[in-house]
């Protein structure tokens, strides 16, 4: 990432600053909310910004704070009209100060600052970053920004689920994150534009493994009934575009793992209790064949090179190959009992098969249809992750992560080369809530990986070639059981079209700064974000959750006599009453803190007897034990109001008999 920024900075410094050409503001299409056209030195750039929410897009509404939008740059050759592919544009949204700064630099200087990555001048939105997601042990997903310095990451958001997640799957365009929740019987759908759960889809009992169809049409969810004697078990299909359940397909019994063929026309489902694999036609949503394989199938993976799926079996120690064309078992490859996960390395020819019971790692050649190498591991290897250069082996009983160079394996009969690094203080594969989701993933744009360590409550950043991780992301006291990356950098989605999705931030006027290295181009587009009344109201509620209005006739009271304190609770924004609250408390104390007491407030009618009222009126009764100054505070935890944030009222308690008694008592104490 540092090297990439250095290259961008050098290119930005060399970029020529030409007079800005005229911009076209006509919409590019009926649902495009913002469009600008720029031509310079034979290159045409069309900037489009669209709402991701269909309702807002159709209404033609402008952009407001919090809106999820898609930013798209279309780059074409003005001479030929052909799209310009394989470019690496960068862009930033920079909020302009409300008062014009006469010393503000040019667009070129602004881009140079952003490319340099200095923390002293950060844009409001960086469209060239990636975010790290952690699937936590509680019902949350942490979203952190790793570009603020390793070890000092910024928590961007927290997605709150109904129940703890078990597995997750990201769509290819990275717009939607699906999370299975076995205890809820649902799949949560999280928008990566604003990190909020947009819906929860009921899919069947105990949903587990998830897989997105290669064409992106359906998300498939494995489910099974865990009640004794129940036979409900299979997969459910969710339409990705509408996020709605399409149907259920019953298969065999037991836990399931999922794998597609290359075209995505068939889904292979393992049935652990039955020792079978079901073949599901994804177009017809029906089982076309059920194949007996061997007892205890635990993991399945597809190889385009071998044109087959391979299934590992724990009890028998077999790896079974199923031909993708005939959908018949073509080979039974012997290993040893205790096999676990099977995953194919980049290139899809070599499969890595772990055996956590025997502490072994097998390399299977899909083209040859046999195991060609075996290496000794340590302390229960349970999962394999890949970068472009290395395979990373995680263990249940050791903090050591073993690395296998991919260019040095696949040589039958040769020893398996292994190096290692410490992946934390505790074993990275040890957790009370295991998940099949990956705990080691590659970091975008770098020869590096991210390693989730649940017991350390940390995600480590390991750069290849180092002796130890070069950085870490604290996970805010939560256990990261799995790690995922959402790449927010502009990506080429079709020839010459580069886009990303973001949620707009604070209202104001913006420069949308665009930078292209080759051909070199820098330009700042003007852009406006309006205030969102709903978000502003939420901010007001966070500052002042409820408004407290005391209704006290006289602040002069008498010690030893009962005092009635009444107050109204209203919404701080709408001023609507907040009736029916059962956790309203009142704190009274005598200055300077020599006596205090808490009281539970009761709601009372705020109208004449028999007529009731609008509600939201509460009262407490207390007796000041002695003369002095009393302070009264209100608290309601359910409304986010604490004693420390409550407005207060002051009561002056005098002795019985009023001022004359006070004077007499004073004279008596002075000996008069």
C-alpha cells in the first residue's frame, strides 16, 4: 500500500495542470442523479453518481447525508470511442470549509496531499481504501479502517445482528454481505454502503454454510433441523437482487458443505449424517441426483482444472472425486481418518487437505486424481488460507501460522517446504464458537494477509517475508472468529468503467477529486450533499436523548415536610411526550453531598381528574431531612438519559416556621 501511494504521488506531481474544460451537466440516463462530462487530451471521462436505494433514485431526489450511492467513472478514447481498460484511477471526496479559505491550494496540490497519505489532511471520503470486517463472538460485525496506521485503526461502524453469526458470504460487487444466524433461523442482509442490516430473511432451521452462485443470482443457505427425530434438512435459495426467499430444496440429513460447478448450474451439497452428496439443479431448484460417497463427508471443493468436485471424509479418511459432466463418483483417494477442510490454491489444480486429528497436510493433484505430497503439521491444523504466493495453515492448539510456498509444492515425492510466524499470543484456531468462515484472508493490493485471533481479540497484519506481524487491529474487546475484506477502491466492473459504492457523510459543498496516472489527469468535480433531517435528529437525540421540564410551583420548601417533584419527559426533537417509562429514577442530594437518596418515579395524569392527559408526566415525593440546598436529577436508562446528563433543579429547604425561626435559631447559637 505504501509503494502504491508513492507511485501515485510521483505521478500526481508530474501531472500537468491545464485550464478546466467546460463540464456537461445533462443527465446520462433517466435514473442518474448526477452526471459530469470531461474531455482532455484525447480522453473522455463521464462521472455518474446514483442512489443505491431504488425509491430515492426514482424520485429524483438530491443527495443527502447518509445516502448510499454508487460512484462510477467511464473512461473512453475520444478519437475511437473505445473504452480504456486496465487503468488505475483514484478519487476522493473533500468537504470544503464553510468559509472560503484564500490560502487553499489547487486541485493538483490537494491530490498530492491525499496521495501522500498524511494524517494531517484527510479527505472526508477516500474511494481508494479497503475495510476489515470481523465476525464476532457476540451478535456484531466490526468494521475498521486499517489505513490510519496499524495498531491505531479506526472503528467505522458496528453491524448489529439478531443473534451471533455463523457464516457469511459477500456478493461479487461487494454491495451485500449475508450472515447466517442459526439461533434466529434467519440470514441477515447487511448493506456495505452504510453497514446496516436492511432485512432478515427466514430460511429454515439452524442456517449454516452460505454460498453465492457464480452468476450472482442466488445465495444458497444450508439448513438442518437439530431436534431429535426431525428430517428437515437441505438448502434454501435467496434472490440476491430482491433479498427474498425463493424456495427450499430438501437433501440428505446432517451438516452440509456447499460447492458449485464452474458454470453455477449445479450445487453440490454434502449430507454428513447420510454419507451422501446431493446434486441440486440451481435453475430448477431441485435435487437431480444423490450420490453415496463415504461416511462423514465434512468438506467439498470444486476444481475447474480437474473438472470435478472433491469431498473429504473424516471417518473413513477418503477424498472422493465426482465428475462434473457425468455427476458420478470417479475416484476414491485414500488418506487417513480425521480429514477436515479441503481448499484449492490459486490455479485450482492443487488442493490442500488438512487433518487436525493426525496433524497432517496433504497436497492433492486434481488433474492426476491423487495425493502427491504430505507434510507433518503441529497441534491440529484446521484451516488453510491463501495469498498469491503462499498457503497459510492455521492450528487449533498453536499460535504458530505455517506457510507453504505455492511455487515449491506440487512435486510428487518431494518434501513439503514450510516456514512460520507467530500469529498472536493464543492459538488462532481456538474458539468456543467455531465457524467455517475464513480466519486468514489476503489484504488487497499487498503481499500480506490478515489473521483473526479470537482469544487475543485482535486481527494481525502479516506482510510476507517478515518474521512476525508488522501490525495489528484491536477488535474493541470482541473476539474476531473470522475476517473479511471489503475493497472500496475503484474497480473495473466492465471495460473502461470503474466504480465503487459509499455512504455520503457530512452535509456541505465538496470537491470530488479525480486522479489518473496514465494517461495523467487531475480534476476536481463540484458536488453537494444536503442535510438529512433524520440524521440530524438522531444526533440531537444522542446529545440530548430526552428533554426534562420540571413542574415545581415553589423551590422554597420546608425541612421535615414532604415535597412533590413533578417533571415532564419529552422527545428532544419532536417534543412528543414519553409516557409509560418504567425505569425513571430521581436522585436528590443535599449539598455538598452529605445526604442523598434515589427514588423511583411514578407516572401521573397531567389533566383534571377523570380526563387523564397526553402522558409523560412523572413525580416523586421525598422529605428533606434538614435545612439546606437540595439538587434534583432525573435518569432513564432506556432513553439514554443518565444523571450526569440530566438538567437539574435546586430546592431551598428552610427550618419549620420559616425565616423567623431561622433568625431565632441563629441568635440562640450566638448567645444572644
